[in-house]
C-alpha cells in the first residue's frame, strides 16, 4: 500500500508541495502519494484526525493552522516546534501525532547555502509575529546576527516573540528588539524578511522607505507572485527573493523526517523556477 502524505491549509490550492514531494520521491525511489487538503477554518483538528484515521503517514501544515498544529501535538513536539510555538510538519507514529517545525531550517539554508548570504553579523528585520515568523525566529537568532528586530502591527505579539528569545538565554550578546512599524523609521537593515501573509491579499505593509541598507536582501516567504513587499523593495534597490527556495528546503527536512532519506534540493528549485 502506498504511504499517504498531504499539505493541509486554507487556502491550499496554490501549494507546490505535491510537486516538490513527487520530485523528491522520484529522486530517492520512495513510493508515496502526496495531495492537498483544504481544511475548514474551524475544522483543522478534525481534518487531521480524519486523514490519519484513513492511513495518512504525515502532513505539512500551512496558513493559518501552524499554531493549531502545535497545540494538537504539543505533548510530542520537537525542540524546534517548542521554540516556535508552531508546527508545520506532522507525523503519525505509534498511535501518536508528533510535530516539528522545519520552516526556520529551510529559510536559513536557502539564504546561506543557496543565495550565499551569511546571516552572522548582519542587521536583520523580521516582519510579522504569526506562526511563520515564530518558526524562523530561533534559527535566525542562532546564526548570531548583529541585531534582530521583530516588527508587527500589534506590538504585544512582537514583544512576546522577543521574550521567547530572551528566555532561552542563547547568544545573549545579540541585540534583539520589538517594534511597531512606525518605529522603523530611520533604521536600516542588511536582511529584511517578510513573514506575514500580506502577499496573499496583495496588502501593502506600512514599512518606511530607507529600511533597506545598500546591497540589502529583501526576502518574502511567499512565493509564486510579485507581492507588494517585493515590488517596494525592488524600487528601493534591494536584492529581492521569494520563498520558493525556503519552501523546497523545509520540505526536504520534512521528507527526511518521514522517509529517513535526504533529497537533493537544488535540482527541484531549478525545476520549479522554470514552470
């Protein structure tokens, strides 16, 4: 019987995850089936339960369910999921649902290995304080940037993320701050990461001009479209990259957790870029 996996979200029809995992399966000789599942906004837990009861072996989780995915499997969460308070990867083993978060590993790998940009000693701005931002917070911090600023419309959520980093107590010499958007005026950054879902609705983020330092990287975790954030950054002279590489890299970590084999990512990124 073919092992079944899926990506669960709302919306989910845009997801390239089935293409990615199909490519990984061909590359590594794994016999799997990977589909998209649209979960009702008030029915994530039931959707996951039903999928696993029907024989599902694992699932990726996308917006807006990453916090719920963590809550569903908090008793069997990895350290990465605990750090994030959110999960994007679920596994069903021994009658238990286990969760992990591979987003941060995927982002850091894409920026450092694929783009060749070191995070260490850079001034980094992380925009957003939801599940996507939580998933990448600690992995970014572990690279020891010169400073890390978390900006969000709601300051309380950004402060909560800042507190998580401080409570862990690692790399205490890295400067970390939480700002509202208007507090960014006059600051500039070497790496600016948009971890909000504003691109899904083509919403414009209220970030000031001048936040991109010369030669800055503007990284939008969305993929498959030119978001207003990307257009704004391009106008400001930044190097602009979408989140396709991150998507493939985080998927590779999920795939290795499920199947025990590590696929090659660069051929898959190149393939998807030409679709």
